[in-house]
């Protein structure tokens, strides 16, 4: 636990001082987006990775977070900070109701049920002019007014958003570390491999799956709320699209499923790569950037099947092991490592 | 008369038209090793699954310490104090041996440090302590069987249901498992065991039940069971002459 926290502190310091060296607005924007995807992927990982339930409809909770935060802000003038908390709690409880029947399904059938939920949610939002009396802008999207100030979570400089999302990511990582090193984490791992065996050992699998779902959905909603406040526009065609949910899942899987740092590394590496490709090739060769991005994904998955983070971790421990071996041989001792 | 820990009252289980268990009345005394035998398809594992809460009963009652537990979820049954192992080993392949056992220990010890201590004790008892850091899926079958036992013991049950612990295990290792089962009993855990290997079950059981085609056909001490003509008939067929054996 302490060792894990040491890495976290180093990373947090690097993230905190990074903007001192880079002043470019566009670069900060990209960093904010990368951190946000790292945050969303980490939130997804709590259910998708830790419990092995491959939800592909997290757009629902991003949408709930986004719409509630934005509508309360725009229509009622409620501070987004309060809106975020309200949306997280609502998304958490709603996810329990939505997931309970889905959790009866296993494997691919569960995944399909989450996809179906996402599509149903998008269709409702895009076809209804108002929801619960609020004007959602339906398929046109929801534009937010500029009011400015910390209380309104609107910052003149992008740095404000940068530190907000960095803090949110820090919280998500601490929650993940806490879960992994407590009873919950062990029960989650047991559920991932064998639900019957877990039940036989006194694990109420339904309760623990719902616990993971609640945390995952609530954190995801916070991410959705942040996203809307940052972009100041909520486009259901993007946020509620299947692609958006898959993108989040992809960062976690490519980075390293069921690990603390995997989703963070996945998003921190892949998002900027994708963005750089899009900027450099997007206008000259339409579609080429996507093709190259796809190729990179395939190569990563092929050469690092467990994910980027476990791969790096293994390389480091291999080097360490070789060093220990060399030292032992030099001293004439028997290498036992 | 010793205290009855677990009993079934007219338990019946039907799978569609198939009757897997019919009117089963058994009881388990505190502190004994109870053996259940029967030919393939006699309904032993079905009965086990109902006792452990993994299958609902069609009719009848199962009482554990006087509490009806039929149709209760298996996690609740486990919490009440019934542990089980599976005929086909069910390791958590993504966890080390130690972590596999810790999952069980968390049931009575919610704090990690306490669960760790309890799990290490169980690992020493089952002889797995030296390989505690090995991943659960890279064990030999014998080691996996031991780990099954360790996981169930870690939940600190009052009664342990063992489903064919020696199935697939090298016969030279049978005595080790037999010793382990008697050690478990000597530690105050009541044991119900299903076993195919007669040499094993006859030696470790204090009392036995025999199932045949879903019905209970005999009950008694191992020595009596071995001589029971009905039992011999169910195992070897009509024509076997027992006296000439």
C-alpha cells in the first residue's frame, strides 16, 4: 500500500508542475482531455477491470452527469460543484436499478445489455425536447452560458480545468488503490474468475457487483459533469455514442485491465497519439490517421497482450531480477532468483 | 446421543421428470466424519449442492442448527457456517494461493491484516505455506485439491462438505488427504464427505449413508455398510456372491 502511494505522490508532483514548463493553450487542452479519459477509464475499470464486467454503456452515466450538472447550472443557476455531487449520487442509485437485472446475465449477454441501455438512453434524449421539464436541446445538443468564476466552475485559463481534473483523477486512483488492498478488491477478483466458487466462500456476489457498479457509475457521472463544464457544450451524438463508451474501455484494456495504473497509462499514451495523428494527417489524408491509430492499437495488443502497464512492470522487474542475479554470481553465491 | 448439527427432512429434488433425490432424511452429528457413498448418478452431488445452498430443493426442509436453510443463497449458507469444496476444483486463477485463501478468511476477518494472519495459519495446516505466492492456476491437481480445502477451511465453518477430495489425486497421496480430513475433524469441524475411493471413505468415516438412484438405501457404521447386501447389489449388481469374495 505504501509503495503504491509513493508512485502516486511522484506522479502527482509531476502532473502538478508540468504546466509550469508548457504554456501552450492547445497543449494544456490536450492534457486536460487525456487526464479526463484517464479518469473515465479508471472509473470504468472499477467495474470492467476489477469485477470483470465489461460494461460498454458507460455513456449513460457520463450523460446523466453531464445533463444534470449542465441543466441545473443553466436553468436553475445551481453551482456545478453541487450539480456534480447530485448527479453522482443519482447516477449511482440509478445504476443499481439498471444493473440489477443486467447482472443476472453472464459474459457477452451482460455486455449486450449495457449496450442496449446506452442506445435506449440516447434515443430517448435525442427525440424528446424536454426531460422532466428541462429543455435538453435534444439532438441539437446543450450549450452552456458563460458566467465565469470558481463557483461556476468556469475558468479564464485552461489551467483551472487542468487542476480540477487532475485532482479528480487523484481521487479516482486513491479509491482504486484502497479497493484493491481491501476485502472489496479480493472479493471483486474472486467474482471475476468464478462466481459460484466466490458464492460458496460467503461472497454475496450480487451485493459486491452492485457496490462496484455504484462507485463506477458515480465516478463516471462526475467525469461527465466535468466534461460538459470544460467543453461548455453537450453533444449527445458524441457523448452518448457507442464509440465514446468503447474509447473509454479501450484505454483501460490497452493500458492494462484490472490494474491501478493501466487505464491511466492507456489514456495518457493513446489519447495524445491519436490527437497528434489527427492534427498532422487529418487534413491532408482523410482517414489515414484513424488507420494508423488502429494499426498502433493492434501492434500494442499483439506485443503487450496483458496491457501496456503490466508489460512495463514486467520489464522493470526482469531488469531488477537480472541485477540481483549478477550480484549474487559475482559474490559466488547461488542465484535463487 | 450427540448434538445434531445438520438434518434434512423429506428432501426431494426433481430436474423436470428426473428425480435426483427422493425423500432424503439424513442427519449429521456434531464432531463426526459422515461419509456419503453411491454409484455414479446416485444423487450425491445434488444432495450436496442443496445442503450448500447452490441448488434450491423441490420439496422438504434442510435444518442447520435448527434454522431452515433450504433455498437460501449459498453465500448466506456459508456465513451461517457451512463450507464446501467442489468436485471439479475452482481456483481463482488470477490470484496467488495465499490470496485465494484470504478471500475465504475475509468472511470472518474483515480487516486485511487479520485475514492475512488467519489465511497463513490455514496454509500451514494444509501444507501450502511454502507455495503461497504461486498463482492459483499453476498448481498441480493435488495442490489445487489442497487449496480447495484451504479455501473452505478459511471461512471457518462448523461443518465442511467435501465433494470427492481425492478424485484425480494420485493413490499414493490418498493417505495424506485422509490424514488431513481427520485433522480437520480433530480441529472441531464436522465433516461430510462424498468419496468414490472406498479405501479412503471406509477408513475415515465415523458413520455412512448410501444413496442409490436418488434414494437412501442404507445407514450405519462403515463395517456394517460394507456387509450390507443391498449396498453390494447397488455397486456390483445382482449376481455377485459376497461370501466368495
